[in-house]
C-alpha cells in the first residue's frame, strides 16, 4: 500500500532533481543537499533520509484518505391496506353523501307536514298489540339512531380497516369515551335537527351505545353540531333497561312520553326488533320488512339510511344472494 504512494523515480532507485539542464538533468545544476549531482544513486545517508520522508508522506496520505460513506438502507413504507368498498361508498363518495341528504330532506319534509296536522298515532309500533301507539296530547318528537344515522364513525372504522378487523368491543368502548372531537355529522343532519327543533319537534336519539358512556355520547353529538341530547330524556342507550341490544323497550318508553312523527336509522332493528331475528335468512327478512303493514311506512314515517359497512344486512351465503333462478353464464 505504501509503495503505491512513493514517487515513481524513488521506487526505481533514482533521485534526479531538476537543474539548469532541464528536468532530470545530471549536469550543470547546483547540488541538492545530500545528493552528489551527476550521480544516479544518492549517498546512503541521503538515500535513507529521502526514503524515510517519502514513507512518512505516504503514511500521511493513507491517514487522510476518506472511506466511502456507507449507504443507509431505508425500508420502504408499508403500503396502506385497501379501503373496504362499503366504506368507500358511505364515507367518501358523492353518491353516499347525496343519498344521506335526500333521506334527511324527505324525513324533515314529512315530519314538518305531520306537525301541522297533529297526527293521531305515533309511528312507533306497540309490541303488545302490533298497532301504532296513540299520540294523545303528547309533545312531538322524531327518533333517530346515532351511529351511521346522525354521525359517521370514521375514526374507529379507519382503525379497524388498517388492521383488517371488522369490530372490536374494547376499541369501540374507548371510542365512545374519547372520540368526541372526531365524530362527523352526516350530510344534512345538522340542518335537519335545526329544522325539526324550529318546528317544535324534539329530536331524540335511541342508540346501542353504552349507558356507561352516556357523557361521552352526549358530548359527541353536541360536538358534531347536532345540539343537546340529554341521557334519560332525549338520549336513550343500551343498558337503560333489560332489553339489551333490542330497542323495543326503549321505544316503548319514548312512545309513552312523546308523539313520534318520524323515525330513522340505518338498520331494521332501529324500527322494530322483529326484523333482527338471527334465524331469518336474508331473503325472508327482506320479504317480511317489505310486506304489509311495513311497506306503507317506508318513506312515510320510517326513513332508512344506507349502510353497506356493518350490521345484520351484511350477511348471506352465495346461493342466498344469487338464487338458482338468476344464474347465467356466457357461452364459449
């Protein structure tokens, strides 16, 4: 390694220095200290000094050579998972936003018209008689589910999508407690709540959020711009009674205090728990919900918001969704 840095002539045993005769001349020049000019080989003592100086120079050069920087390998960022199609439609599409606004618009128009004529019956069905609950002189109200009816829960839905999970009760419980500033009012919801209140119709939320997290739900609805909902008065939650996730008992409590002129939700269970029987196959469930007397209620007191993301509607085997009479295949 050192030899590579020595001057070429030193390596070859020569020490010719420039003089008046030109580069490498051996005559006519003044002798360089330690060299006998005209001699091809410097004296031993001079030669040793010269070799030592050259070696020192070479070592110095070695010590100052910069090593090539080692490239740092930065791992490529992990690709984000694809967004589930139902969430793309509901939370991101123009179609989803327009459909939601249309439903709120239809509900508001219907409720305001009913308020002017003072209906005799509520749109809530009495589970004992199967008939609408009479209104009497009770104050007017409109009943809404909360999640994916008044607010979009985009925060936890994103979290579940990132992890390829459909639902986690522990995560959802934390969302109810701490998601106040992240819930988003659905398109048209704020305007609808304001119009209903201005007409003397009280909005009521009947939701399967936990009664243990009542304060969080009150704050979430208010922070989304939907106004005040007070637990036990205008906010009813799972755990308020022995009905569990069924809303029938809560609806009965509401109907005993209010004349409900309109009701809205994103699941059939938001209208009557009869539709949520797990043994009902999808097509039978559909037939039940669209037969009399319910067929006359859709758009006339009952208003359904589309939810292609979760709930009892998202089920059914291949043969249930694609029955034999619909089968078709292209010909070769």
